C-alpha cells in the first residue's frame, strides 16, 4: 500500500510550559491559579479509514486551585490548542493534499464499466482492460472522491487559453492497436487555472494528449500527432507494476510541433518535454526502441500529477 513517508508519525511537544495565571471577573476577588503541566505527555496515533485518531494523556499538577477542575483543564487545553469538546477528531493525513491520500487497501470501482481484458499479446502489444463498453475504464471524478480510487491522475496546466485533453486506450474498440487513431475514451476542456481528476481501472494501458482549441492535431494517417502522456496501470504481464512517460515520438516523426507536458509521481520521479524540444526522462523519436524511460512503479496505488502546456 502506498504511504506518504514524508508525513511524520510523531508530534513534538514543547519542553516547558510556564505557569499560567487565570483571572475570573465573576468571582468576588481575582483568583490566580497556576497550573504546571508535567511534560510527560504521551501521544498515541492510530490510523483508520477516517484518518488519524489522537489520544493525549496529560498528568497535571495544580497549585492554589480554586476553580472547578473541568473548567481549569479546558482553559489550559484551549490555550495549547488541544481542547476537543466532542471526543476524538478525525483528520486525513496527506502533506500534499487529500487527493493523494491512500486510506485503505480496498478501492472503489464506482463509475467504471465492466472489465474487458483480452489478455493477449506481448508486453508491447498486450491487450489490457479497455472497459465494457470500450473506454469506460477511464473516468473523470471529483477531487473529494479521488482517494477512493487506486489509480488517479491530476491534470492541471500552465495554459492561458482553453486546452482540449483526450484520453484513449492503446487498443481501439475493434481490438486493434489503433486507439490513437481518432478514438476517445475521455475528453474534457481544461480552462486556465482549472484542475481535473481522472481515475483509471486496473490493467489499463493507453495515453492522452492536450492541445489548445477543440481537437488534437493528427498526422496524414489520422493518428494523434501531439505530445503524448503514456500510462500502464497495474499491468498483468508486468506483475502488477505501473509505468508512465511523456513521449514526443509521434509529433516528431510526423514533423509536427511538440507541446510541453510534465508527469510526476507524487513525491517521486518525473518525465518532462518542453515545446522547445527539451526531454528529461522522456521519449524523443530517437529513443523509440529503448525501454524503461519514465516512471516504473511497484505494484500498488498510483498518484500522478500532470501539467499540460508545461514551460519548464
């Protein structure tokens, strides 16, 4: 199960808390009550589907105590930001945002169609899950539901005008290796400053492209001739591993312009191409026979962040 190791599982307390004077105007005279917190506080963290439960045990010593213990304790805890009037609070822990959180090893398939996997071909020509009906293995989801899915792609951009984003399966509706010939499993417009979330089902292989306007550029043969973002999620012939890369192969071989794109595993490896032709851990036309470029991820949940019209 994917875990955000950058999130600390420990929380530090200050080494000393001074005596705290409290004044009560309702009393006939001012009561000065001094509390000294013995800093043997123990924090116990336990992870659940709802987030983190934090139990705090504070041994206290009091001097000249003349108010009710419950009010005094509440005052001290409030001053420290620890008061919780309704029991344990639950919080999602994700340093990079809730959409990256993985709170369970059981994931939803809500919105997907049936799984249609022929299971034929080698790794390069493998016919994975294309959905039933075709394309139903790739769906747009709201941010609030992203943590429930196993494979999630966040799409944002540096674009200053609307860009069309199109996802397709490697295998087309007829079971041929022609998914990029005008087919679309999912398409949406990404406006400036907008963010979209896409979930993909197990054993899905394909790519996506992005371009300003309302259609992707095509070459003479009708194939998408733009910068591609390629993906392979939970690949059966690869033992459940996932992979991704940015590729300029189709655009360069078609002698058409590149579009900037960046794909990163959240907290991990990136693959980038710029419109000026700079490639970093990404495929150029000269690399078409090389394998292993991009991100290669061990079996488990995947969170990718895509930037279209990437300018470096």
